């Protein structure tokens, strides 16, 4: 009998195109599950991995916005997952459970973390192995391919928004995959949201207004109102001093990207007045468990462009060129 095989898009080293590989379907070990991928989103972080800007173990199958169904459990399964369950698999694929960060509820900062699609194979494939304890059970309303962008773009947006506390108004810098999900969430909470895009990106500005943003314009223009918080989802470090100038006393600038170009010098006066700059790193499982019901309740949807799995390189290029409004999804 022929051995059952899977298809994976493999990155051998930074700067290489992904390579289509057919190989045996791996068996889940104790504590793991085998998941059949329904869809996997392409995240900016995947581009950083491909560009060598975010470390990874090579060769690697990228992809950490995975929606799929459990098709096999490893030996001695613990937990409640069963075959047929819809799960989301996100960036945090493992944490040690014993380091000071894990023990203080900050597994996102774990000293010995595992990251899906970076330290172990991710979802640009027909099948993926994951630790059962790090799979997020998907509510029935999210048991569909369209939920994939929620698993990183949405989650990071959620974590950044929580970091903003009760801030109102909020500025969103970089109105892409995360920005267009977090904006309706914040607006639904009764906050005013201003969207800052690349100069001349009138399409994204129109989308922002359509989603209920009070203002949308170029990040080169001064904010029309003083902000309580600025969430930066773009990877351009020059946005940090710009956002800092836009926040009022006590305001916070939250950098949500995993990689950013260098931040230019700026006068201390722009930081003074108890303004803060901070970053969001990775995710906790609690972020996912609190966010998914919220996403259902607020009816969050992404604009999605689908690509077949085998067209991963073309899809990645489209994301890189900024030709995708919202999210790009690979479907096996
Ligand atoms: Zn740890
Ligand atoms: Zn991501």
C-alpha cells in the first residue's frame, strides 16, 4: 500500500523561493495532534522569516494563521480535543511552563518558546503537527477558512488594543491585515479611531472610513486630534516619532510588529509628559481564548484573497507588493 503523503511548501534558507515537497504525513507524538489544514493566512512575519529578519530553524514550512481540523491524536491524549474538531493554530506553538515569564502568566515572553512556522513546521501545507495544548478550539461561528487572519493579525491587534487600556481616541498606523480588524473592534467599544496609511494610499483610507474610522489620511500629515494611544502595525521605524508627536500627555505608542526598521532620533520633549513607547511580543493562549468570542460577537470579517497552496510564492509576492487588501490565504 502506498504511504499517505502530504504537500508542504518548504523554505530552505532566507531569500529562497518556497519549494513544493511531497512527503509522508507525520504521526503525532504524545501531546500532539495531526491537523488537516483548511486554510493558512500569510502574515507579514512570514515575509520577515523569508527575508532573514526574524530567526527560524531551516528548512521550515512557514505559516502560523492556520485553520484546520484534527484528524489524529498522539498516544495518551490529554485535554479535550477530538478528531473532527476545528482548531486555530497561531504563532505560539510551545512554551516551557517553568521560566519566570511562564510562571507569571507571560508565556508570550517565554525563554524557551516554540513558534509555529519558525521553530517547527507551520501551515503552508496540507497537514501540520501541533501541540494539542496550543491549539485554540474554534467556536462554531469561526469553523471556516475565513477565520485564519484572526489567528495572528486579529490576535496581535487585540493584544495591542488591550495594551492601550481605555485610550480614546486611538490612532492606527498601518491599515493592513491587523489594522482593518482592530479598527471595527475598537469602534464597537465606542472609541474614536483614526487611520494613518502610506501617503497616497487612498484605497486603504477609503476602507478605513467605510469601517467607521472617524478620520483617515497619510501618516505624513499631523493628526487632526491629539491621540490617547497609537497602535503601529507597519514595520517602518520612522512612524514611532511621528506617532509620539500625535499622542497627548500620558499617551502610549504601541509597536505591534515583530520587526521594525531603525527608529530615527527624536527630541526628548516629544517623549516627556509621561508618554510611553512599548512593544507587543508574541501572544498568549489567553489572548486567543479571550479574543475569539469577541471576534464572533463583533462579527469581525477580513477581506480575503485566496491562493492555491502551490501558488504560495506568487501569493507572498502579492503581499510583499501591498497588492492585497486585507488578508491573503493559502488553501490546499
Ligand atoms: Zn517559559
Ligand atoms: Zn503573524
